[in-house]
C-alpha cells in the first residue's frame, strides 16, 4: 500500500496516539498543557511530516519549527522535552508501518522516516539553540552596558543570569584551560558530581576512554582557532564509572576576560535506545519474511514425505530393523514439522488477547502439564509465591507458551536429579514491577554465548532451533515486560522476567 494511503488512513489514530503519549509520558509540562492546544500543535506537525514523507516538501516543517520554537520557549520548555515530543512520531508510526509494509518497501519507508525526523530535530535544535543563545547574549550585553554605570546593578543582573543557567534542564558548562570553571546543576547531575567536586576538574576526567581522543582533538582545534564541529556526540564518564551517550553543542566565548569554551550538554540515551529498537525491528522483519518463505517451501514436500512414509509403515512386509527405521523416519519428520511451526510462530506478528490473570496460576498450570516429563527426569521443582500478588494483563495462551519454552530449556539442560527453583515477587524497592525468576543448577551458559541467547536461531543444543528464547523475549516484551538471563552461582542459569503491575491483586 502506498505510504500516502497509509498516512491518510491512520491519520486520526496517529494524531490521537501522539497526543496521548505527549500528555502522559514526556514531561510534567506537557501533561499540564490543554488537550485542545496539543491537538493543534500535533495536527500541524503531522501535516508537515506528511508533506516531507509523501511529497519531499520541507516548507511546512520549516514553518512549523519556527512557530513551535517560539511557543515552547515562551512556555519554558527545555530543548530535550520538545525533541522527545518529535521522537514520539517515530514510535507511533513505526508500529503502524511494521503491520502495513514489508521487505524493501518497509526499509525504504523507514529510511524516509529517519531522514525526516533527523532533519526536523536537527533543524529545531539549531533554531531553538540559536534563539536561546540570542536570549543569553542579549541579556549578557545588557549587563555589560550597565557595568560602566552601576556596579551594584551588575551584581544583581549577574545573579539573574546565573539563575537562568541553573534553571535550564540541559547541562551548561564552561571549559577554560582544560578545566571546568563553571557548571550548572544539570551538568553536575549528568556526571554524578556536586558543584564543589566539579569545579576545577579536568574535562578529560569526565570523558569516557573510548571518546577521549576524538573530543581532545576537537577541543585542541577550537582553542587553536581552527574549524571544529560545534555539535558532536560522545560518551561521557559518570562518577560511578558508567559510560553514557551524550551530545554537546559548544562555542568559543570570553569568560572573565579570557578565552574559554562554553557548551550545552544533553543526555541522548533514550534517543540511542529508540534508534537501536528501530534497527532491531528492521532486522526481525527481514528474518520473519525469510523464515516464513522458507517454512512454506519446506512444509509441502515434507507433508508428502510424511504421508507416504506412514502408508509404507502400514505395510505388513516390514519386519524388525526395517520397521524401526521407518518409525524413525516418521518421528524425525514430525520433529521437523514442529520446528517449522516454531519458525512460523516466530515470524508471525504477535497479537495479544489480554485479560486479568495470575502469573503464578499460569506457572502452576505449566508445571502440572509437564509433570510426567519432570518425574521421568527425577527433577526437583520448588516454587515460592507470596499469597497475594498483583494480577497482570496477560494473554494466557501466549504466556503459557513462553513459560513452557523456559521450562523445556531448563529440563533439557539438567541431568537426572537436577533442581529448578521458581520465585515470583514484587520487590520492595519497586512496587510497580512483578518479577519472576526461574533458575536451575544445570551446566549453565558460557560467558561467550550469554549475549546471544535471545538471538533467533542461536542454540547450543544439538537438536535446538534457537527460537525458544527468542519467542520468550518477543512474548514478554509484547506484554510491556522485560527478560534477562544471567549465571547462577555456583552453577546453573537464572532467567528473570519483569512485568508492569496494576493495583488489583490475586
């Protein structure tokens, strides 16, 4: 279906969902804006994006940027708040495009969308920044003119200027002679330091080692008066050792009569995560298409082979080893059919039919179904569930499938006499999450394999398809949850599921 038709058919849904997310998830300032106002701004932005995506016309988006910048500056919005608001369009539209488009058409449309939003956010950031800097310059000029006449008023105005810098949500800093000589609270918070700790710190101490050389080259060029990028992305180093993606917009200034570099620093972790999710979605879409095509091509001849093998098996002339060989053929064909079913399940878009359900009841039901297999392997299973746990919005059938896959992995990894422990709880430190941990004392997963356990078709088992845990991740994340795997000490594996909770309890 042409992109224009998709955008026109889903126009109302896109606008309503964009408004809903703006009002609920971006910031308190957006939550306080009237819905009528958001309808106007979102509708204009949607029309502008349509013009770019369909007609490659950037006129409306340029007009919208000039208009919305004034509105949001007047409303006291930060640069990051409005950037995040623009990013929501990508989140809303991607979910629609993944259901409507496939293959190269989807990739081309994703590229258009990325180009559109890159242009919009970059153009807005530069315009917003220029107006913001102009405000600061205007205010600074006013202070400079007044300094000749009234020293007292200069001090008061300087106090107002510092208050303005302290109140902006992005980090503001001044680097002079390689050391931080001024920083607002936001900049200190981004790096985990107090102002006293930050003042006088070499700027190299707050740059991650992987980005240090490139940032040093940019700084040295700027100090030497050579052309250097004003906007750059790097990894900052937090006081706790974490390395986080960051964007700096810098400029040479005079600070207390001497040359310095002033800049605005912004955390872009969320933006990087969104870009990563988009790339992952594109990769899974390609894998899904390939898997579906491959499964259909194999299923038809496989069904024919199975049917004829079953007919031959009924032949009374087969005796002894010949009959056993035919039985093996039929069993292996059935196993191949199960593998194809797993591949198709992974490739199909996931549709949930959710209702309030108890995750512990689902776990107990799965254990009951697998009881014979567990007893045959002499595996000891223990469960620890509090009496009252929140009921979750779940698709029971899909969640049972996920739990089955996890338990099958544990059972296959264990020898006779192994142990499985299942624990469900709401952590004291976070009442909004329900956690389920399924651990075993098997051989565990090697550190080399650990990063790839959720990748499609990755398996360390001889007869594994590598789709079990990939489907688990797909199902859990479709429910708004997350899944992690980690080693268990002294040996074994722990698989942790986390789900958002509601007030209702079981």
